[in-house]
C-alpha cells in the first residue's frame, strides 16, 4: 500500500521547532528508540508511551520526533490533535493523516460498516469515495469495534498512533482510547499519548489506568532543562551570564526560554540577564495563545485584567477594575485554575499567572484600547489604596496624556525609587515623563533636571553614547545657578566622555567649569578635579595626575566624602605605581583600602570607580589576593545593583587577575561579559580593552580562530596611538596573542605602537612583562642575541622596581635565553624563576617557567627530573584549560622523549624522508607538529589553504605516513 509522507505534525512544526526542543531529551529519545525497536522485532504486542509535563515543556517536540523516526523505519503512523467542539476529533485528525490507506482498507467492508465509520469521522468521509454518501441503515452505534479492526488492518508491519494534547480531548475520543487500551488490537501497535498532567481530567486518567495487561506502559514526565541544556540551546547567543539568567527565569521550560530569548536582545538594556524587553508576539510562543482560545469570554476578560496587574494579583482589585461582583471574578478564576493559567499564591484572594511570560503574552497582545483602559482602571484602583509611585508607574506610563503633571510626578518619583536597583526601568519611566511634560518655558528647569536623571540612568545602564548625548541636551537647558548642581552635572558628563575616549573635549569642559565656580573648595570642584586627574592618567601623564588627585583629596577630606577619598587615594596609588614610585603607591593604597573595606554594601556600590583604581593598583603592586577580592566583590555588587557604567573596566581587571591565577574558564566568562558591555557602550577604548582580554584568554585556551577574530576587532577599534596604562595594556595582550599564534612579525609591529624599543608609551611597571614577551618573540625565530638584549632590559627594569614577581619574570627571560644558548646552564635561573613566580602568586607564568626548567634539567642529564617538571606543567595547564600552553609542554616533553630513545639505540626509521622535504614542505610539517590547522598554517605562511593541502599531501607521501599525528611524531623524532 502507498504510504504518504505527509503528517498533521508538519503543521505543529510551524508552531514549535522540534530540533530546538530536543536538547536535553536524550533519555526520552532513548526510550522512543527502544520502544520502536521492540515494535519492529515483535518483542512487545501493544505498547503505550505516556508523555506528560507542563505547558511548553517539549511534549509535542518529542512526539514529532517519534513520528519522524517511525516513518523512517517504514511504520504506518497516525498522528492527531484534538479540535474543540467536535466528537472523536483527535481520532478524526489521526485518520485524516492517512486517509488513502484508510480508503484502501475499507473498500472491502460492507456498506453498513463503511457508513458507520463515515458517521464517526465525517471529515474522513469527505476525503474518500469509499465512505462518501452511504446512509446509516439504522441508529448510529458506538463504533469502537470497527476502529479496532481498522487499526489491525493498518498495522501491516507496525503501527504507531500518536495522540497529542489529550488533556483537551473530547469525551468520545477519550472513551475510544480507553476501549482500545482495554481490548488492544491484535497487532503490533504503539500508542503514544501526550498531555499536561496538571490539566488531565478523570476520564483520561481512567482510560490509561484501565488498560489491559497486554499493553506495556512506558510513562515519563518531562523535567525542566538543566542549565547546561539551556546553554546548548542558546549556543552562540549573548553572554554566559545572560544565558544563565534566562535559564533561571524560564525555569528550564523550552517554550518560556524561546519567548524570553526572542523578547530580549543578547545585549540587555539592564545588563546581562536583565535585558531591554520587547513585546512577545504570537510567533514567539504560539502554544500560549492556543490556551486562550478555549476560555469563556468572562474568563478571558478576567485573565487580561489580571495580566495587566502583573504576575501576582488579588481578586478585589480585579473586581474593582472590571466593576464586577467578586464572586463572578472568583468563578472565572476557578476556570483559569482548571486550565492551569492561574495558580493560587496564598489561601484566599491572591493568585498568580502560571509564569511571567504567560502574563506578558496576555497583556501585550490584548486589544490596544482594551489594554489601555485596563491600565487606567488599574491605576485608579491602586490610587485608592495609596499605592507607591513605583507600583502605579507601569500603569500610568500606558495611559498618561500630554500635559498631565500628576502623571509626570508619579513617573518621576517612581524612577527615583528604582534608580539604584533598576536603572533601565527608571530610564523608561523618565522618557515617558519627558514626553508628557509640557514644552513651556516655566518647566524648562524641571525638564533639564529630568534629563540629567535620565542621562544617569542611561549611563548606569551602560549606554554611554546615549548618556553623553542626553547630558549635552540637559546642559543646554540647565540653569547656571545653583553653580554646584551645574558643576556636578558637568563632572558626570566629563566622566562619561572620558570613558568614551574623548580626552581633549573632557579637559576643556572641566577647566571651563572650574573657572566658573565661585567656591573652589566645594564638593563639586573635587569631583571636577578628580575627573581631570583621571583624564591625565588616561593620556599617560602620571605626574600631573598625582598633583590633581592630591588637590581633589584635600577637598574630599574636608567634606568627609569617603567614596571620593577612596577614589583619589586609589588613583594616586595607580599614578605613583605606573611612574615607578612603588613605596608611595603602597602608602596611598593602604589608605584607600582602609576606607573601602570599612564601607557597607550600599556605600561600596557607590564607590565602584574607587575599586577600579584600587584593584588595578593592587595588580601593579602584585597584591593579587587583594585585587581578586576587590574585583570579585565589585563585579558582584555591580551586577546586583545593575550598575554597568564602569563595569567593563572592573571586568577587564577581573579577567587579568583570574588569568594570572590560572582560573581561565572564569576569566573567559568575565571577558565575554566585558565585550558585550563594551559593545553596548560603543566606547572604542572599552571595546579595545575588552576584546584584547578576550583574545588573550582565547589564545591561552587554544581557541585560536576566536582569538584572532577578537584581536582584529580590538585592532580596528584602536585607531589612535597608544597612551596611558590602559592603552598599552591592550597592546601587550594583542602582542601576546600574536606570539601565541607564532606571528612574530605582527607581534614586533605592536612594539612600535607602544613607543618603539624604548617602550616610551608603556608605564614603568609593565615594561618587564613587555621585555619578557619580546625575548620570546626573538627566540621564536632563533635570534638568540637579540633575545639576550631584551632579557637584559627586563633585568634592568625589574631591578629598578624591586618587586618579587617582576624580578622573577626577568629571571625567566634570562633562563629562556640560556636555554637557547646552552640548555644545561639554564637550570639555576629557571629554578629561581619558578620559585619567585609561584611565591608571587603568578600561577601561569610559574608554570611556563617549569617548562623551561624541565627542558634544562633534561639537558643537564637529569632526564627523570626534567620529564617530571614537563609532565607537571602539561597536566596543570590541561586542568586549567590552557590548551595552547599545555601543547607547548607536551611537544617539548615528546621531543625530549624521542631524543632519549635515540640515545638508547639507533632509530627505527631513517630520516631520509625528512631530508627530501622542500623548505616550504618542512615549514608546513613543523607547524602541523605544533598542532596548527591548515587554516592557521595558511595565515601564518601567507599562502592559500589549498596550497597547504598540496604541501601536506607531498609530506605524507615522502615520509610514509597517512595522518597529521604521524607527521607530528615524525618531525619530533627527526628534529631531536
């Protein structure tokens, strides 16, 4: 018989993408596969798969997969869903799916039997001539016997009957299911039934419970997705924290997750996990719209009113909104509870929509005039309860009309109350208030003040360009008096402009405002002077920065401004450290940390700028534990208070410390977070810093393609010459990436951007790390004497600073030069480097030193000790995820192991193949041995990828191997 490929589940696929919903369902897919195996080999007669779970959890997706797999195995598949208002609707839908097969079967039936079947399934009768126009000879019987016989005839080899959404099935359909389960067809039949157990009625449960013992039951209730499953579903979207927040809000429900991800951009307006919401439309979550269709008009009216009130509501308020008796509202809520749209919260009158997504779906897709009127009546009801402005504002913003000053006041007060906890919402309410506020001269001062608050909300949310533009508009309208308020507005604008990299404009603006101030000892003047000091450090003038920071500190002390004092001291510490005054920096840092550590969380949240300078000062001064503690707390507090203004700078510091401590996966998450915030801010400096850090971490993790991509983005945003500690730090990270991808030329080119061989643009403390990096770059191409010069510079710079970690890093540079000259002489320097770096808490650099030590020990004849050091470094790198560094240790260990074998006896194969390789073929083979892909080799050698493939084919033929690993092993043996 013909088996048509179409199925009603194709229509269901338009509602829900099965592939997206199968993530995390491996266990259930295994059940389906085993059940189909049993069906095919006759191991079980009749089977029943009972698939239950909440709305949107993925039942239809799994049943759809069952349909696809069963068809692929050449089973006959009937699939149906109920239709409201029709008897036997789910069965009619299932038989319609295979109407041609049904027609072939019933042609041999008697007219009475065909008439009975046509009466049961009228839609089927309209499709098949065999059932068309045959009158019933008598009263309509219940045709369960005929349906059973039909199923037996359809089950030529195996039959799968898939019935979805059975909690909405009509009584006749449920009775027929119960009959077939009590007396199953005499054939290999699988019934698969999906339904929401919360909404299942007694009739459905009895139909399943009353099944015959001949029917094998496999029951499974779909659990929520795990966080890992959610991350897989959202792979490639947003940041890890954004995905984690969506998982928490979706409660692991795939349909809620789909709706939330469609509702929010991966660049959340309130930061990761708290994105700027967009309306949820029918296409994003059709499963929830289907639920509304079956409600009575009264219940639909009540649920729309409840959704307008929010996730949680009380019946008294709904009744007042709708001007209905409370008893009538409660009756409708009973219907909604039975449909699992509403659930009780507290015994009595408080209820909640099933999920906030469901509430938003109903609210945002109600008819516009109805929704606005419901918001108006909700606000009127709340006003009688003396509700807070923040409670009323979601309703006021929907109905407020131009010129309504009462609405403006509610929105202003509401914004003020949530500014420190939800700046995105505050910005939304302020924007509405500004639209409603009349454009008249008498209200210009009020408009300017509101614009300042809006700008701060936008800045706190991380939208720096929008913040700057709003502040410029505010300053055009803001009265010059009172002068202090104007100066504070200018100081905030200056900070935002500095973060955007507009240093010249920032300096001019600040100096003009300071000159206009009549009180140079005011707190506003301290803020302006502090911003001027920050600007000087960003431009690369630490001495001038110290002078200005000291002046701002004097004023802050007189006014008792603890957050400002901590910021000034932290900035002074950073300026002194970058200028080489280590003792002075330590003194300032002690004062700053004393103030910061004494703060309560609320004060700490207002001192995040101070943490930027304190944390980075601790990094420069090698106080790694303190830096980690402060950055960790600041990132947590900023996330909790949704304060994203300086968070990219905090995250960059956090990444730097985490990487230094070997916590690479955490560093990767933080770097990804920083990149998304920087892209949202559209600040070139922030994007350069964040992308440079991400590239550095990815290169260390072995994600070379991603590292190169981030490096390109960072370079594209770094159009200006490097100046200041932040710019040169980004350059050094990019240089590290170039070196880890074995691109010496581009690595050395970045030295020019840092001021040439003298590194004049780099601060004193970072030069040791630069020189050690340049030592490695020269050694990469065998320029030992040039490397020795850089190592000498590193030693000289470290001696001037007298810091343990930097001294050890300089010793590591010299050890690497010794290893290239006479390997056995490198042991003392390598041992000192290992001890010094590990004692200083520089975990990753300490492990790099162990690789040098292991190689040197081997060349000294201490083969076992050398191999032990190399193995330790390799294993530790692997455990922390540093695949690129682990590869270096592994390659060196294998190279030396191969040499050990040659010392013990003759080689088992000659090197004649290697000697016949051309120069280019040898280069390709060596890079293959280092684990590089064809694409990376092509980039490294500046040739086409096809050319790499050609050379590699020649290498395979000449040395007699058939795999890349064979090439790697051969080159190790024959270059040892």
